[in-house]
C-alpha cells in the first residue's frame, strides 16, 4: 500500500527531466530503500544522463575515474601528465574551460592560499604570487559551468571570497586520514556522510587515523608528517571523497 502511495511521487526524481536526480535526505527515498525500492534509493542506479565532467587541476585521475566508473564522460586536466591512463588534457585548464562542460570539480593550487603557508604570506603578497593564486582560484570558481565544486584546504579564500559551503575530512568517507578540505559549491548539494549507523544508513565515518605530536607540542596527522617533501602525495584526492562525489553528484 505504502509502495503504491509512493509510486505516485515521481519515482524519487524531480518533475523536470533530470532523471539522475536522487535527493539524499528525502524521507521518501529512505522509505523506498527500506522497501527495496528503485535502484536510485539503493545507490546503484544506472546513469541515464551522461554528464560531461571536467576535473580541473588533477594529475592523479582519481576523481575522473570515479565519474567514469559511474558512466560519465569525464576528463582530467593538469599541466602535468596523468598518473593513470584515461582521458586527460595535459596543459592549462583555461584552454578548455569553455568547452561546454556540465560540471567541473576543480583543485586549484593552494601553495599561495593555504593557511599552512601563512609564514610566507607577506613575501607572497609583495611578489604578486598570492594575487596570482587568488585570480586563478576565482577564474575557476566563476567559470560559466552549471555545476561547480572548488576544493582547497583551509586558507585565505574563506575570508577573501566567502566561507566554504562544506568542510570535509577523508575519514568521513571511509579513508582513515585527516585533511581538512573546504568545498565551495555551485548547484551541487553538500556531500552526505553518516557518523554512526542509523535506521536508514550505514556509517561512512571511520577512524581518524594516527596523529603525531612534536616536542614543540604541535600535533599533525601522521601520514601528512611522513609525506613532507612529497607534494604529490599530499595533494592527491582521497578515493572515498572521489567516490562520494561521483555517486552523489553524478
Ligand atoms: C593541489 S594539486 C591538485 C591535485 C589533485 N587533487 C589530484 O589528485 O591530482 C594542484 C594541481 O594544479 C595543477 N595546475 C597548476 N596550474 C594549472 C593550470 N593552469 N592548468 C591546469 N592545472 C594546473 C598543478 O600541476 C597541480 O597538479
């Protein structure tokens, strides 16, 4: 009976033609998942709208491959060649920014923006490097693309531009690591993550990962301390976050 009632509600999709839409917090959707409803509610729906997704400033291919695995037409772009095979443009993102993308996930360089580099801010202001970093970030954030996520660590853009829409951690999405990550979103919902099992969902949070404490008293995630000098390791997107982006936004 309940199932019959629910079937009158457009199968969890918006009344417009966006058939891939899946409102995560929708009570209706949750009821469907209990009743063994449509694939949408179980998170295994097939892709009916193939999105053109640009993953800007990504050499790893991690977010790109998560979207491709969901059936989307995704391409990474970086000045560096790709670490893993797949659609990739080696060159400046600004060469291809206006090529008709439906969505962009952007990871602009944070070297001159992140709070972790605050000790060098004065120098970077004087030599113009910080302004270049700000301009780069804003060109991506204000690109003419319908759905945008700009990702960066905690830094000056929160006060210079606006506070991020969401702050996440890798351990929210199954990876036992800490790295405070800000997301600025345009036409995208916040990523859903579950702290503890509840009636409807399994927890997505895992342990935070090991921390180390220096003699100075400073505390830091162990993985981060150990990857000192390895910028690539530090900047690679975590698999769980990439998967959540593709599952929830794709
Ligand atoms: C913070 S890293 C992001 C890495 C990403 N999370 C990944 O998993 O590959 C920033 C990247 O921006 C790239 N980059 C810098 N300027 C660029 C440009 N004009 N066009 C495209 N990529 C650029 C750098 O080469 C660097 O790999």
